[in-house]
C-alpha cells in the first residue's frame, strides 16, 4: 500500500534511477487506483465540501517485473539501514544530552507585586520576553549565590500563566545543573528558593510576594540510578511546605587522611587539647594563614561580646584533632556565639561561619560542648539547678560532681548515678531500672560504639552491652556452623527480641552484613547458638560479618524510662508544686520555639510529625521554627533532649482547621525519653479515665502535669463563654482545686489533653488558646483529635517518602 496526495493537477511522475532501475513503480499510469474520500478519515470536511480535488488516493500495484521488484527490495534495504542509523545516532545524542546536565522543573505563584496580563499568553510578545528575562535573572542570581553555584548552569522561564480563579501570576521554570552533583536532590533546590522567600537572603524577591505553599520543584529527567534522588513532590495539601528534609552537610569537607599536628598558636595554648589539623574550620590551610588573620580574630574577642568567645574562636582556628580527624564545636555553641557576636564579625569571618553545618551533640566524641556549663549556670543565677536531679547540661556536668554522682558515672536521671561497669550487669542498680535497659541495642552502621547511652537507631548493627562495654555481634559461627534455616531462625529471634525490647512496633528485616566502617570495634558472638539461654563471648571476628537489623516505627504511648516512685520522690522536693516532671515522664511533649523564643506546645505523634494548634502559627508562619523534644525545662539542655527544625505544616481541613500537623526536619532518634503519643482509634467515653494536661511553671520554666477531670465529652464553645459554635470539644477541670493559690504558670496553644487508656497514653485533645495563670476551678476546653485522626493518618501516609 502506498498513498499519494492529489491536489487538482497531477504532478509529473517522479523518476528515479537506482543501480539501473528506472521508473520503479511510482508512475501513475502504471497503477490501478482506488479513491477513498478524505471524509472517511477525517470529520473535518464532508465529501461535497472537498470534491474530487482533495482526496487521498490509496494505490495498490498488482504486479511487478523481477528487475523492478529487486530494485524495490534494494531501496527498502537502503531506507531501513538509514533509519536504523538515524535511530542509533539519535539515541546516542539523547544519551549524551541526558548525561550533560540534569534538569529540574519548578513553579511558584506570585500573590503581590506582580500580576498576570493577557499579553503574557503569547510567548513571542515583548511583554512575555521582558518579564521572562527578569524572572530568569532573579533565579540565576539566587542559585549563582548559593552553595551550588559551581554546578548551576542556568535557569529558563517556560511559561507565565494564571490561576483560574484570580490574576495571580504563575511562573514555570527549569533549572539546569551539571550532572556531577554529589547527592544534590530536588529538595535541596527547594530549600534555597523557599528560604529566600521566607528570609530574603539575597533580596531577589524583595519587590514581590511569593506564596511559599505554591513552590514546587521536581527533576524532569530522573537519573539512571533511581536511588540517586528519592525526593519528588507529593500531593499538595493546604498550607503544606515540603522539601526541607535535607541532611545538613558538615562544615568541614572530609579530608582523608588528615594529619594531626601540635597547636602552634600561643594565643590558644589554654585549650584542653594540644593537637590540631589543617585546613581548619575557617579555611586556613596552614599556620601561616592563621597568623595572617590572627589580629582579626583577636579583635572579635576584645569586643567581649560573648563570655566564651576565646574558647570558640580558638576552636575555629585550632580545632581538636583525634585519630587524624577533627572534632568541631557543637552546633549550640556556635549558635550562642553567633547570636552574641554577629554584629561584630567582619564580613570575611561571617561568610565562613555557618552554624547550621556544625554537628549536634549526640554523645561522647561527636563534638565539643560549651566549656564550664555549671559555671555558666552559676553566672546566670541558676545555682539551684546544680545537683538538683534534673540534667541541665548536654555533658551532664551539672549532675556529675554531686554527693550522689561523680564524673564518668552512668546517670540514672533521678538524683542517682551508678558506676558505668554496673550498667547491663543483670542487676537493677538505678531506682528506675534504666541501667538494665537497652542492653541489646542497635548502632547505626556509620557510627562507632561510643554513641550516647540514651538513644538508639531503628536500623543498623546489633549492639550488645555488658558491664559498660559495647560490642557488635559477629555472625561467623552462625554462618559456618548451622544450616541456613536454623541460622535464619536464630537471627530472626535476636532481631524480634531487640526491636521489642526497644519498643519498636515491628521487625522489618534482619541479615548479615560486613562491618566495613569498623574502627577499633569490639565483637562478641553467641557461645552456643542452640542453647536455651543466650551467652556471648568476645571474638576477633576476622570476617567482620555482623548482624544488621531494621525495626519499624516507635510504639506509641509508652513511658519506658518513667518510674512513678521516682517521680513522686522528686516532685516532693520541688518548691513550685508536687507534680514537677522528670526526664522520660512525658516523652511525647514538644516545646516549639519561634526565632529562638518559646512560643507554644505540641505533641509527637510519629517519628517525624507533631500535632499542635493552628493558632500557634497564625502570628508568623514564616519565622524559623524549632522543636525541642524530651525537655523538662525551657532554659536548659540535657543529653536526653532532641532538637530539630520544622520544615512543613499541614492545616487540617476538618471543621474550622483548628489543628495542624508539622513535619520535623529530622526523624527522632530512638529513645526512652523521646517517643510518640498514641492517636485515638475510637471516640472514647472519658468518664472515669485519668487525664492530664501539661504547663510550664512561672518561676523556673519547669514542666508540670495538671490532673484533670472530664466534665463533658462533647461540649460546645457556648459551654465555656456563652457564644455559639458548632465545634464540639472536650471540657475539663482540675481534679484538685487549691484555694488562694499562687500563679502556677501558663498553658499555651497546643497544650495537650493526655489520657491513659489500657496502659497507653493517648492525645485526645488540643487547646487552641493561651491561658495565663489558669485558676484550678476554671473550665478548660480541648478540641477533639479523634475527628482529625483519619485525615492525619491519610496525610502522613500520602506524604511518606519511601
């Protein structure tokens, strides 16, 4: 079958000569023709409209001579070879194009300072070209001044259109970057754009207002390795900001191998260590560079902007070097210095100091804490916090030089310490029993064995502790002495027992892996894998094959580190009331800080989401929000605490949108002191169920529990202040009414209604108003969380990044 378009006059028959073949079957005279009206193929015209002059004529040749057939076959062969070559070189070209750059598509909506006009619909118009060039210049300037400037190529504006309901301008763009990106993802590009919108670091958007919730960035061409970039935008929810979930890089590029050398700056000879390494934290490559800048750094100290400026500056210039690697100051040390001294820092120094890239304290050896925490407490008039049973220093120094606690002892957390060799010795020496908890734990595969006693990972290498010493579990004798089926049963038993003991919901995986990052690691193995009791013996584990375990999410509503006996004995010694909280008593409680200042409360509901009142964020949603989890005092830190930024918010569509869930930048580390509360699966009748709320004391910012009696399971706003509302709530009053009481503190937005049901604690209500010095006989109102639970679970599942 061949077809020819005939249009009025018939063109001359084409004549070809291929290897002696002429007039090879395309002459119209040689064909028997059949006509099919164009209307048979397209409904655009009717036969009467088209007439005979515009028809597609399908021609079928009834026969051919041998020479003509050979010519046709030869022509087809040449055409096929040409097409194949075209496809091949086209694919090669596309493959090279794919490898030459990576392209990310994005968009955002402008809600102020610029708007859509009809002339922008034409991409060839002067208005479009001028505006597109202006937005391209903004994006180019933004990313050329970012940390990815060395791999950023260019931006391009694809379209300028509007939303259906208004004239808000939507900018669609591409970002082009070099392929060698060192793990860069769409989320990292989102972070740069989103933070510019929030804080205007470069000023490229100063004259316009961008709806931050509208920002979207996604890679157009996924890399060959799908694991390279797992982040893709999910379904958008009202008020949701996604994409800030990136892992902060270290302030120091890892140099392997480093070399430790003696400290050579006399000005820093008072440091508690004597070895350093280059380049240092502020990019000096050798001692000559340091000495050339020394006057600048000494002037910072002379300003006396921060009491510990000398220590911090010297750690920047001469960082501690251990095992041919440096130990940096901790992030909170850097942030304290920055807050106090940023206005005195020369530009050359401030540009090289980024506290977000300093490590957070997570155990011995991770970073250097601020020196003299106990002395700092005394200087701030907080001497009563030293040796009071509550840990107020990350390094625990305020509780390790007391009559009941000495340095290098294991802290029980209740005015009690025990020698570290008594941890995991099969005897409970702490009143709350924490010295015998987590003796089978999980160590992240990238960590050593010096991690904190108080946190553990949900996945990593199985870790055994005995008398204060840690060791990974070698699998050699399991691998070589047992049948595979029996080996797998033993591995599964070890994994399930460990995940259960650490209060994870399920065991997802167990396998044997090589400990490729091992450095001075001790190993043990099962003495007799088939014995009814477990006994470990130390081995060399030459193969370095160890047991890897992955557990599921943290089980909710449990308080494994809490002892009611300890809580009572501690509370009776507090001057502010008899319900002062102790570490681990309310592990799901979260304090939210706005730009560094305490703002309101929230409740942990999963490993990376918290629940609070929408009213908390209404004043300033674009501020820097930080969540501190596991704390019992607002103005101090402890090794039990965890801290992370808020990177996303989803406002509930249920009712009036009174509740919101917030995304944590980093999932919590497994811990007995930071754990999620349960969400209700039923609309429980609360009659007779013990319930509490939490508040912060007025004088010491200490967390207190308030026992409540439920007065109505479904009360409306009218019940409380005689106004009309359809929003059903839970009403409650304090169980113990005190006469002539002093102000016990404030209850803020996000204060929880927590109830114990079947030995698990559930978050059944959230307060949406701040109550200053609440009277014990005043009724409180909490919004039902049950009405939002289905939406919460659906949202968390939809936004989960697998």
